[in-house]
């Protein structure tokens, strides 16, 4: 099963973000966004390969993507 | 009539000059002279001045002067001054009879208040001119407008044809696949209105804080009110690279653990001179004994978490309290109950509650501070919490207190 993940880069890896992207792709990440200003990469990967992405040099965290949900518009508390 | 002397005031004012006057006595002297209507200030190096003559302490960047009401108003709007305050009479603390008498009076006063039940509570309300939130935070008295500062609101978009934003230069981008930035939900139009709505709306009272700020609207939540980390982080990245000094995020998930991705984004935003401000969350039910907890992303140490207070400046029933995770504290509070702001046509305005409504008050006021002092990022954060009005409430609920506009 592919799942969506958010990958955060270490400070010293931001300058070579393209190298890290290549290594993540090699590790099975289908990259959707490379957010250079914040050093974060998003994409999807098969569940069995998530853990190995965390071992890629320059990666500090691989987190499952979350969804936020506002209360319905008619709610008094937003 | 207030009797200044009886009130402990001398009738003079302390003028606090901007930091860049510290090394330049001549410029400081000219600035004080202009504020005081042409009278050349004496410096501390010249010995005791003639009575009534302004006095400059160049090594402190502070002057003391008598000001007419017109001069006082002009001084409060003067960008060269960080503050203008009445000078007070102070006494050395020793066991003089006068000191003991003061101590006795204060103790009697406190005793009377405690036995009488409570200190008179504040009670704000919307007027024809202003929302209660703009009154309580001093926005109405602030000479700043947010001009020259860019505020990015990441939410459900904006009603681009709303009469209160007609003709406004708004930079927009949708990060939600297949949807335009047009707000079909309402939440985004409400929070953008509080942060950056106009000085004179098409109908009703003023509700917007930074009415001359450049408004950037990133749609990261869809028309159904949901959004993913990927879209929200993409919106943050866009706002930082597009030069926003402030990012307002009235969104979050009820998750205790800090997200590395949001903390990384918040930290890199601060380093780039962008302050990220987020809603603490609405997961408390205080009346039922549940204080809730600050969720993602507001619980990131590098993202400012905003709690909500009501028109009596009590913490809102729903407003999440600090959690024990590193960064899980509420940093500041703002008006978040019965908040009147813009809503998509045809309704045009609506009054709702939430830490979502408190957050854009802080974002707009941050723009006023950024305009006044030039502070960015971490320095802007420090100014906001430093200037906040302390409330008689636990810091775990309201952080350093009620956000306060500059010059108020």
C-alpha cells in the first residue's frame, strides 16, 4: 500500500536538497513536492519502505501525512 | 478631572527614543526639540536644567518633557519614539512613615477587594464603530496600518468579490488540487478580514487590523474545510519565498506530539524573517473540567500559539491549554469569542468564535509592530509577547497575556 509522507531535511542538508531527493527516489519515494524554502519534501511510498527513508543521509524525520479538518461552516465555534 | 500629583504623576512625560538615536546625541536632541515644540533640551552633561525645559538623557535614549495635549498626540504617533508615558513620582523604599502608610493602604485595599468578592471585570462589546476585539487590543488607537508588511493567511481562500476587499491588491494561490482560491466555506474570508480587513468596511463597524498590509491568501484547506500537511506546508513555503513577514494559520489537528515537519518549517521561517502564528486549538471544554491541549502545528516551539479570550477577558471555554511537550505552550491570547468579521456574499459579515478568530488578531497586530519597529522573525515574536497586556489568568491558558497594538 502506498502512503503519503512528509520528509524533513537536516539543516546541513538543505543546500544539497536535490541530492537528497535523488536518494529518496532511489529509496522508493514518488516525490510530489520539493519545498526548498522550508527544506521539506512530500510524496508517497510503499508502507514497507517508509522506515528505510529515515536512514537516507540528510533526513531527520519521515512522518505520515495528516489531514486537518475545520468544523462545519454553520458551527459557532471554529 | 484627574489630579496629576494625587495620582502620583508629575505632569511630565517620558519620551523613549528609537535605538538608533542612542549613539547620536545631536540627532536625539533635534528629535526631542521637534516633539517638544522647539525648546532645545538640556542634556545631563549640562547640569540641572531650568524648570520646564525638556531634559535629554542621551546614554539612555530617554527624554523628560512637559507636553501640551496636541504635542502628546503627535508624540504618540511619532515613529522616532518607541513609547510616551506619564512620568510618575517614585519614592525610595525604606521604612519611612510615608512608606508604611502606603503599605497599610495597599493592604487594606487588597483586603477589601478580596472580601468584596472580585475585582471589577473588564467588559467589552462591539460598538457602531469598532469590534470589541479592536478595542480590547488597542488597535483603534494605534497609528500603524500594516503598510509595507505582507501578511499571508493560509486557510480556505477568500471571497474575491467581497465588497470589503474590492480594489484591494491581493496576491492569491490555491494549493488545493482542482479548486480556485475563491472561498466557498467562509472560514478563510473571516480570518483574512480580521487580520487585514479595511479601515471603513462597506457596512457596519471596523473589524480589520492591518488595513494597509499586503494581503496574501493561500488556499490550503478545500471547500469542504479539510486540508493535508502537504498542501499546508506548500503554502508556508510559498509565503516565505514570496516575502511574507507574517503567516497566519487558523488550523490544526488535535495531536499532542510535535511534528518535525512543522517545527522545521517554523524554524526556517523565523530564520528567513517570517513569523508563523497558529491557533492553539478548540479542544478544551473547561466548563466540564477539560482544559484540552495545544495541537499541531501550534505546538511547534518555533510557531506562536494563540489562545482565545472572551469580551470580559476570561479564557474561552474551548481554548486549549498548554501541554507539557516542548513547544506545547500557549504563547499569547487574543479576542476569540463573538468575533465579527467578513463572510462570503451574500451574508457579507458574521459573528463566530474560536482560537481561529483569535489568531488573525495577533497576525494583524504583528504587522503593525513590524511596520513600527522593523522587527522581523524572532525579534518580532519577542516584541509581541513583551508588549502583551498581562491578565490575571494562568500563563498556561493565555501565555504572556492579551496581544497589544503598538502605541496603544
